[in-house]
C-alpha cells in the first residue's frame, strides 16, 4: 500500500504559514494536515475555516482536515466549501450521528475519515468501513502537538489493517501524534500508511525533515 506523508501545520510558524506549506509541497509532502480544535471537544484552540480557505489558493496539496470539534456535522459544508479534500471527524464527537456525518461529507465530494482516540476501540468504525477513505488511529490524546507516542495503539492498527485487507477495502490507516523518524518504520509495520508529523517536520530544516521521512516510507 502506498505510504503518504502528512505534515501537520500545528507545529508550523504561523507568521509565514503560506511559505511553510509551499516548502513542504516543494519537498515532496503528500498531504497538508490541518488540525481544527474548538476548545470543547479538546481543551485547546487552533485553526478554523479561514485558514483552510486562505491556504487553498496557494497549494495543490491534498488538504487533510482533522476536525477535533464537537458536533462536526454542523460544520462540514463550511470546511468542504473552504477547500478540504479530506475531512476527518472523531467518532467520540459524533455520537449517534456518525453515519449521517459521513454521508454529509460524501455529499460534498470530500473524502471521509473517522478518528478514534487512544482509548476508543475500533468497533464504531467497522459498520461504516465501506463508506470511508481513511481511519485515523490517534497515537496520542488529541489536543496538543509534541507528545510522546502511545505504543499500546499499535494493536488497534494491526487489527484494523487485517480487517481492511481481508475485506479488500481501499481504506487508508492514518496515524497522528508522536510520529518520529525513529518510530515511523515500526508504525508502518503495524499497518499504517498515512503518517502525520508536526514537530518532527517543522523543527529544524523542513526540506531535510520531509526528505528523511520520505526515504523511510519508500
Ligand atoms: C494532535 C494533532 C496532531 C499534532 C501532531 O492533537 O492532531 O496532528 O499536530 O503533532 P506531533 O507530530 O508533534 O505529535
Ligand atoms: Zn491531527
């Protein structure tokens, strides 16, 4: 399965966000991962719709929008119209509206994904797997960059990969949180194929960092 690198701009220098996105694009990143936090579903606040819209005219990258917000179904239209290519919602934030939320995303021609926190089992995604483009297995508790990876989550990645492969579904598995050059190969072996990295990409030389990750994912 093809591996993709998705730098998270949560760790970027927001004073020159457009330039930073141009740098990862030129260096060969596949996606740009945009973390949206509402201070309710997670304690932190981050980017919103204007950032997605503002960057859209300056980048051809796949916009991988990770919604860490309560009741995401209310905001799908705005993110789709702002230019999201993929929208990820948390199963814990959707309650009994998870299926409807995925249908809403599909209705805008956007690729839908469901995220699960480290303490959430894979069960909620299984009945809707054939509707999804991706499952995001969080490898840290959502809300902050720069945390240490929780390796207990690898068992869920393995289980999910075996189910997806057995059903022959074209569903990617993304991992997000604490991904480093040291652990990325192990996470890949567990079955992930889309890798989010924030601090490890934007601290130091961005182009070198993208190249180092890409060479591990070839
Ligand atoms: C955390 C966010 C992540 C974050 C990852 O809630 O979803 O995307 O930016 O940052 P690192 O790679 O620094 O752990
Ligand atoms: Zn994220």
